[in-house]
């Protein structure tokens, strides 16, 4: 009995130590990626190539999701606001929800599952098939040549994708409320213009998505590089990328929101 | 005047944690020779290649390549000497996102400032040497195992290295591809004047092409000699290995307690 209790406590201890160790290792890796970014920033074509895979190929899912989220927001917002006779404020509701929260957060969640998982799987498989070792033996640093370009491509694409998501969302809201339901277009746009502040709403949303971009791609490249070189190892790493990034996005969102929007009435 | 010896390994020990892999290895490899390192799976052959390439550090002893002690080099010096080494990985390890052409051109683009037209000519020459000039536009996924290995061979000779290491180059190949790879290794070694180290357990194919053989078992050199000496050897280990016998100095059974005790026969009879 006593032995079992001791074993359980030891198990908890091991898990904690393991997690702290992994966190330390990930931080060290992150710093290493930043230090070795010189090559890919000088040879920017490496980043552009990855921008296509992480950014351009994520466009479809971002555009379609943004459109539908905006349409649903418009529909739900209209249903509630018209009870109080203020359906013309629906534009404000759609725009503020998207620019402040849904744009950065939902696009980051989609980006983590679409591009983050792909980055982890690709780097993990390159490791499993000895491509990274081969590169090292050719005197080319895999962190500088493989990891850093993917990291920067993710960091650059995330805010652009979030902006695209918000734009499509606003368009979706317009489509449903103005075109289909018949809310006055003039009041839809003018109320939106009046309520959305460039500094507080758009810039803050942009900063959020930059943070998410760094977090997602840092997690994705680390998980890929750290994956055990087996089929289970790579699949486990891919799952961890999506789960960890999603949790980090939501946690970071709360923290950033608390700092950014405090004191705004 | 370059010295005849390219690689000198002295009293080399290596351990993963408490598990000892190599114990007191001594080898001398001359320029322009093809040397085979043979041994059963898990005998530490691949680790030896990693020690020569400097991807792992020895516990004690040293590997000297072209007058430089590998584990004492800093990162830049290590990368500099690696540019003169080629390595063929077990399954080729081609970059799957690059075409055959770009795979072979990879090192030239990374390490030289050659104009693209010259890179094109060099790549086609390397691919021609392995008979795959016509496949330059293909992606690695479109190649058979033997072709992938040949492309990897072309990639490893891209910068005319002084040393090429082959990690199990014959694994999983059909008989034709197998002898193609074998003769390519020999021909390229002779044509380029490089030194080749082949880690393998394919005895018959490698004895045809190599100049010298080391057998490794349990982390030590169990036997060594020219292919002829090896074929005629009566030493029990070499005999078992060369003739593929099931039991001998390398036991069939993994170490275990006595069979009768494991089946609890002793208790029941008592």
C-alpha cells in the first residue's frame, strides 16, 4: 500500500520534471531558431517558398470559414438586435466581434490545425527518413535551412490570414443582413465606421494574431524537430501541436485581451 | 605530399549512457581504398560512421580524418571538413520536396557561388555517372529503391569528396540494383580517388568490391583482412558470418536464464 502511494508520488514528480525539462528544451530551441534565422532572412526566397505552403494554401479554409462565421454573426446579431429596434447596429457587432476576437482566434485555431500540423508532420518525417541527418552531414544546418524558414513563414502569414478572415467575415455579415434581410446599407457601414477604432480594435487584433503566429509556429517546428523518428512518434507530435497550440491560443487570448481592453468602456 | 592514411582510429570507445557500444577500436584506412565494416545488427557499425562524421563524440580515444581529430573540432571546422565527406544513408534520405536535379544540386547551391549554368552541367555529369541523367526531372517519390540509392550516390559525390561513407547501401535492393550499386561504388572510388567506407552485412556483394574488411562484434574488432583472407578464414566468428550459419560464436538465443528454470520444470519435479 505504502509502496503504491510512493510510486504514485514519484510518477507525479517524474511528470512534472519531464514537463519542465521539455519547456526548457523548447525555449532553448526557440532561441536557437531566432539566432539561426540570418540565413533565411538573407536568402528570402526560402521563406517565400514556405509562405506559399503555410499561407497561400491555408487561404481557402480561412476565406470560407470567415465568410460563414460572419454570416452566422450577422444572422444571430440581427435576431437579437431587432428585438430592441437597433438592427442597424448589426454592422458594429459583426465588425467588433471579428476584429477584436473571432478574427485572430478562430483563424489561429484553423491555422494551427491546417498549417501547424503540416509543419510538424513534414519536419518529423524529414527527421524519421534521415533527411535532417543527411543535411547535417552535408554541412548544412537543418535549423537554419529547414526550421527557420518555416517559422518565419508562419509568423508572417498568421496576421495576414487573420486580416483576411475578418474581411471575409464582415463581407459575410453584410451579405446576410443587408443583401438578404434588407438592413439599410448606409447605417450598416456608417455605424461600423463610427464604432471600430483603428488603434484599439484593429491594431490590437493585429498584435494578437502576431502573438498567435509566433506561438503556433514555434510549437509546430519544435514538436516536429523533437518527434521520435517513428510513425507513432510523428503522429503523436502532430496531435500535440494541434492540442497545445489551441490551448496556448485561448490562454494567450485571455491574457492579451485583459491587457489590451482594460479601461475601455 | 599527402599522407597515404586518410583515417586513423585509435583506442576508440563509445557508450550510450551506461550501455557500451564500441570498445577499443583501432583502424587505419588508406586513401583510394574501399573498406567494409561488417557485423551483425546492433554491433555498432553505424555508430562508427557517426563518430567519423562527428555527429556523436567518443567516450575516449579519437578519430583522425586527414590530420584532424574530429571530436576536437569546433562547429565551423567540423562543417568545413564535412564538406569533404559524402554520406549515403540507408534508404537514400533524399529531400522529398526537391526534384532529383535539385537534390544533387543542393550542396553546390549551399556551399558554392557557381553560376546556375555550371551547376546544371555538373549535376548532369554526376547523374550521368550513376546512369540517371534522364531522371533529373523526377521527384524522389517517383523513384524505385535502387534508383533512389543511385541518386543519393550522385548527391554524395556532388562536391567530389575525399571520403564517402555508405550506411547499408545494399539493404532492400533486388539483385540487379544490388550489383549496380556495388560496381558504382567501386568505379566511383577509383575514378574520383576517394576513400569509401561501406557499413554492411551483405557479405557476398561487398567481398567482390572491397579492398579490406573489418568485422565488428560486441563492440570490438573480431577479425580483419583482405577479402581473400576473410573468405578463407577458419576463425569461428568469420566463418559463421561469411557463411551465414545460424549458431556459433554469435549465439542464436538471446541471453536468458536456464530454459528448464524458465518453464518452472525444476520446481514441479522437486
